[in-house]
C-alpha cells in the first residue's frame, strides 16, 4: 500500500508541475502576442506618418513656386525613401503576423489541455480550444495598409520619373494610366508575397504538427510502459508482504 501511495503522490506532483508549466506558458504566449501585434501596428503608423508628412511637404513646396524639375527630384528621392522604409516594414509585418497566429495557436493548445483535464469548464470558455484556429492571414490588417502605401509610392515614383524625363509640369493621361497600372502591379506583388508566406507557415505548421503527434504517441507509449512496470512492481511488493498470497 505504501508503494501505491507513493506512486499516486508522484503522479499528483507531476500533474501539478504540468499545470503550473502550462499556465506560465499561457502568460508568456499572451505577452509575446500582444508585443508583436503592438510593434507591427506602430511600424505601420510610422510609415503612414512619414508618407503623409512627405506628401504635405511637397504640396507646400509646390505652392511656393519652386522649380518644377527640382520639385520632381525631391519627389523621386522621397518616394525612393518611402519604399526603402515601406518594403522592409511590409515583410516585418508579415513575419509578426505569422508569429501572432502561432502564439494564438499556442494559447488555444493550452486551453485545450485544461479543457481535456477539466471538461466541466468547456461551456464557460469564450475562446476556442482548437489549436489550428485561426488561419494565417485572417487577423491583421497592417499588411494591407503597408502594401497600399508601398503601391502608392511606386506609382508616384513612376509618374515623377516620367514627368522629369519629358519635362512635364503636370502628368498627362498616359502617365496617370501607367501610374495606376504600376500601383496595381505593385499591390499584386505584395499580395503574392503574403500569400506565399502564409502558405509556407501553414505547411510548416502541418509538418510540425505531424512530428509533434508522433512524439506524443511515443511519449504516451513510454508512459504506458512505465505505468505497467510500476503496477507490476506494486503487485510483486504486495505479494511479498502478504504471506497468504505467497502460500
């Protein structure tokens, strides 16, 4: 009996350690998710502020009667600068968006753990316990904002280059049409980039999920063997302690 009590005590202690670990993991994942989301939104806000400031500055300079060629040169430099800031911001936003979804998956897995241990709490859970929800790309809108700003910068750069090359003071219809086409092409390139990244993340999650499932099955098999070994040891100890069973 002492052996059984010791085994039960060890099982309860391991269970408590597991619960404490999962609670700590939940807090860490929630912090990382909030931090990544906040950083992504701040970077897009900075890009929007820089874009707005540049547009306002060029508009004010245009009202002063500054030389048109010099103004176009400033616009070209500004658009190139925006793209140098905006393109890395876009890809950083994608990366943080993938991380944010991974953190939510981890949070859902922790909820699933406790829901399995205490089924009575399931009706009271507001958040899902399905670890593969939500899908990648279904949450953040920051990537769209940065993609639109980058596309506008690319279109403005194209129009400014054409005006500077042909010594135009105002864009003609042809330049405007080409600028719109450049904007749509640039946005399409951003769309392809985020689709590829989200699909890659989803494929990696499926692969890691399969590996994790195999590892979980192996761990469960080892646990079953250890439990069976412990049960046999307990029975042997009981037989040795009971003279009647020995006879």
